């Protein structure tokens, strides 16, 4: 994922920062505990498509 793109993207729900999880190819919003998939290098920034992070799943750094 392009670092410059990551700098300008924010969570579509809370407008907070996103953190890249390279292993899962997801952008993580720690505040909302949502994971937005990256498909073919393109982040899917739709709340309806986001994966909710379970309470026991550690939020990436």
C-alpha cells in the first residue's frame, strides 16, 4: 500500500487514523475496532464491508 495514500486515509466512521496490518492486508481503526480490507491494492472503505474486530483480537500496531 502506498505510504502517501495511507497518510491521507481516515476511518469513514469516526475520521480517526488508520493503521496498516500488512499480514492481513487490512486498514485498522482502533477506536471503532473495524478492519477495512485491501483488495488488489485498493482499500475498501465502506462501513458495511468492514470486519468488526472481536474483543479478544489484538489491534495491530
